[in-house]
């Protein structure tokens, strides 16, 4: 029996790689069932959070008798609750994501690479009973699927991914501002994009997400050509968002291009670091499941989760 077409976004190689990985949020998140992540709420897990004054009706077993003896008042212990998380995967589907370089693994465009990353993240999160939502955009939000932890959510997201084509120009900053307001609870937001927009505007939008107390993981998808500019002779370049053409001497342009793109990357990395936004850049010449697995392992180690 043939598999549905949307299942192509979850190839066997990715599933085998993800089977050995667990995602854990760094900070507190809002969920709705007991799980593995730190919650913004207080509960009765093993990790102590704080004391508060005793009020009638509190469980006497939570009283801290040592503190009561020192202060001559009753206090109860509160603990960090454990919860599943809510996550939203935000995928850039603007025209620039349609670029497909000569060195791309599997001949994938940046958008196709991002689609595979998004599908893998959705599968991983739902498989560990976390809630995941999905959004795509170019000049405006094109898809917005609220987070759910149901197995059918993976199929829903895969169907949206399968229908996605590169759009036109992008308003990435404006879209992220909108999404920051549309996600109702503090959660994890994965932003998958080439981040080819004004760095200051992008950082302000990412700051909005952080201000709303979301944990942000920015996955910057770049084609190998964009990172190395391997062109040597007179070339005609097409702007994939405006469809305008420009003729240039690539060899003469190369040094200035690499300096400008390097400065853009540095500004993004510095700003993300200051806001405690995880920023990872991937090269499409590397298989997506290997790049994603490394990102998740580094993220887990940064959270103190080990291997």
C-alpha cells in the first residue's frame, strides 16, 4: 500500500536519527499534562522552587518545620512542576527560500530543507507527547495551526508543509511580531528561515517573542552558495522575491559580498546571544537530519541534559 505523498517529509533516515534524541526546554514553559519540562507553575515535583507563607487549607506535609522554628511562622515548600511543552514551528516560505544551489544535499532548495526540518521537529515533539503548532509566512502569515499534542497533529502539519510553495517578498519582522501575540502561552518557538532581512528589525521582532516569555530557537538555513559565493565570472542574478535581474562581475563582487554577509551573520549572532535566543546556522550541503540532530544535541547539553 502506497504511503500518502506528505509522508515524504519524514524519510526513514530522519526517523532513525530522531529516535535517539529527546528535546528538553531550557526554561519554564506552560503545558497542560505532567511531562518532562519545567513548568512556569508550581507543583509537587522533586525540584524545590521557593517558600510561601502557610494559609489555611495547605497540606501540612508541605510545611518547612526548620524554617518555622527559625522565624516563628509557618511556611510551605513549593516545587517546580513538570509539564509537557507547547511549541510552534515558524517556517519562512518567502521567495528567497526557493534558492537551490549546486552543492545542496539531495538537490534541496532552502524551503525544502526547512520543510524537512519542520516535519522532523513536529514528529519528534508529538512523539514525546508535547504539543506542537505550525505557522508559515512570506509577506503575511499563510498558515497558522494552534499547538496540539494529538497524533493527528503531525499529519495536519505534514499536509500543510506538502502544499507549501515559495512565495514572494517577505515581511519577516512584521510576521514575528504578529506570531508573538498569537501564541497564547509561554512556549518554545522554532523559527526556520534564511533570516535575509534587516538585522535590527529581526532582532526587535525576536525580542518581542522573548518579551512574551517564549523560548526561541532560530535555525538559519543557508545554501552553500550563499555562504561561499563560488561564482567566478560575469553572472546574471535573479531576485527570487521581486523577480528582477541584475548583471554583475561575480569575481569583483565576491569580497564585498562575503564581508557584508559576514557582518549580517555577526550582528544576528550577537543580538541573539544578548537576548538568550539560540541561534544555529545550517548549510544545505549537509543532510538535514544530521544538522538537526547536532542542533538538538547541542541544545540539550547547553541545558545541562548531557547526551
